[in-house]
């Protein structure tokens, strides 16, 4: 069963953390993201590349003096995908709050089998 808005690419734990962090900022420095999430440079770089390839993240490279500086931002498509993914997760969790009707007819209607 697929839930509308559920995004397998974003759902991976590390990418979900990155996208969640970027959703709260206009731009975030590579070092800040790395340190905040406790990732290695290579792990963060790989995940940002994956998100950038999907169009979810924009990468900006610049120099401060002679030092390279990389920043990331959630694109409009990335923000929309994240919001839809969060809504899908909330819908899944909301289902756990709904009581399941008892009785053989109700169970048969919902496809629930007794053990």
C-alpha cells in the first residue's frame, strides 16, 4: 500500500534529517549541517548529491577569502516534497489513534482476521 505524498527518497533517515534541518533555514553551511547531524564530510556530500540530483536541494559553492564554502538550501520542489512526506507520515500515525471496530461483520468489512 502506498500513501499519497510518502517519499522514499526523503524517508531514508539521514536524508530526512538533512531535509528537516534545511526546511528551517534559507541556507545552511555544509559544516553546520555536518556537525549538527554528526555526519562525516563524505556521508553528507553523498546525501546532498542525491538530494540535489532529485531537485530537492540547491548547492552553492563560494569562497571566503581563499577557503571554499559550500551551502545548501531546500528547493521549492524539495520543500513541497518534504511537506507532503510529513503529511503522509502524520496520516499513518493518525490511523494508529483510531479504534478498530469489534464484531465479526466489522472485521470482515475491514479485512481484519481474528486469530
